[in-house]
């Protein structure tokens, strides 16, 4: 069985990453194991299963996606779980988190260094993917989904009302993409928040062909994530992840 573990900071990332891998994989059968990390301060850290899976899996593709319940916990959860995952023959371990709110755009290099420090590197280092400044920047850049949500949300309307163009401008320069998304949706009396139903609606509207073929050229971290997913689906011929 080909195994990959992906640690994300929250429910939004967990829902999106599962859908992204499904879309890239096509008809390839994949088992998704969704878990949520809890505890760590007043009681021990543990992983709660969010989805029941078969315990008798012997081959195929297995994706573990852990909601670390906060961007600050992604690296520490990976560090805590690394040896256990290696012993279970995971061939890639990925951490995905936002830069905002604890780091500025100017501190991204510092954040990358901090994430990689104190991590195990044998047999391979974990890969850290940064959503700059938030994962919603990727949603903003996939601008075709706005008119799917509501036909009134044209690029021209967004440019006029918001003062930026998600089709042409660099969404990594937006200081708070989640707030931008909320304000854009508000133009047609829609709501964007972190609730499961809202995130599932947004994720269902995204054009994954565009994300895979075009957004990787705009977001270097996303491009590296695609390389790792492709390697996973190819069966890890090199038994090693792509690193930033």
C-alpha cells in the first residue's frame, strides 16, 4: 500500500486537500483516513478518527489527513508522529499551514526555517507547504468559482467593489484572503465562514483543472504539493518526497 500523511491546520484545509487529491487521481481508488488532533495542554495529545475505514487494507493508495486544529500545531504533530508513520511505511509526510496571522509576508523565510528545525530527516524530511497568506488565497485565484456561486459576482464587479483583480493580481500579496473572500461573497448577500457546510460548498465549486494546470505557476508551494501528490499516485518510484 502506498501511504502519505498530510497534516493541516484546520477543517477547511482537510476538506480541500481530500477533494484536490480525488480530482487529481481521477478513477484511482484511494482510501482517505480523516483524523482530528485534540489535547496537548491539560491532557495528552491524541488523534480522533473522523471517518471509519477498513482495517484489512493490503494494497492501493492510503491518504491520512490530520486536522491539527491550529497552524501552530502542524509541525509539532508531525514531529511527534514521524517515527510511528515511518514504521508504518509512509513514504511522504506533508504539513500545510497558513502564514497569517502569526507571521508577516516579510517573515516567510523565518517561518520556513522554524518549521524545518528540529524535524527528523531520515529516511526523508517532512515537506512543509505554506498557504501565503491563507489558503483562501488559492480560492481567490481560482476566480471562475465566483460566478458559479452567483452570476452577479463578475470580475468587473469584484474589481470595482474590492479594488483588486483576482484574475490578474498576485493573491499572495493580499494580507487577509479569508476576509477578502468573505467580502466578495457579501457583494451578493452570500456568506463565507469556516463552517463545514460553507467550506464544502466552496470546495465543490472550484475548478480543479485550473488549480492543477495554472495555479501551480502562481503559487510555488502549491506546485511542490502537486509534485508530491503526483509522486504518491505514481507509487513513489524514488521512495522520497519533494522538499521545499
